């Protein structure tokens, strides 16, 4: 470590005490890797959708009754498929992506 380097006080992974000083970038990178692994394991166990770069490209389907103009075809292709329950012409409003639950929904208050 050199004078002027950004430092973090690093702690043990089990949360029991501190390891000492470490480079801020190294410490935060290690934390991000650990957090991403835990998050992926949680999502897999809970059956939540994870983005995939290996998913086969399928034609983008847009709902008949909901406004989906907020997303380009490329953006929709990179997200989970829109469920059939939102495809009907009987729904009116705006197609929305609920980031908290990682799921599609709709908002009819806009109409």
C-alpha cells in the first residue's frame, strides 16, 4: 500500500473481528463477489428469474392492450418473457416491471 491509496478496514468473512487495512478496491470487489454469489444462490433456491446471456433469442411479444413503448425490442428480449395473463386485449394501462419482485405487472391508473 502506498501513501494516498484509498483504504478500508477489512473484516473477517464470518463477521468475527477485523483483518486490518486493505485496498478499498480489493475489499469492495471481494464483497461484491461474495454478495453476488449469495444472491444467485438465493434466487436459484427461491425460483426467481436470473438474467442469462445464453438464453436463446425468441421473438419479442408485446401485450395487445397495454402500452409497452417504454422498452425497445432489445430490452424486452433481455428480460424474462411477459406472462400470458398480461397479453390479452382486455387489459388497459401501462406494462410495468416490478424490480423488487422481478416480475411483470400492469398499472391501469395511467388511463
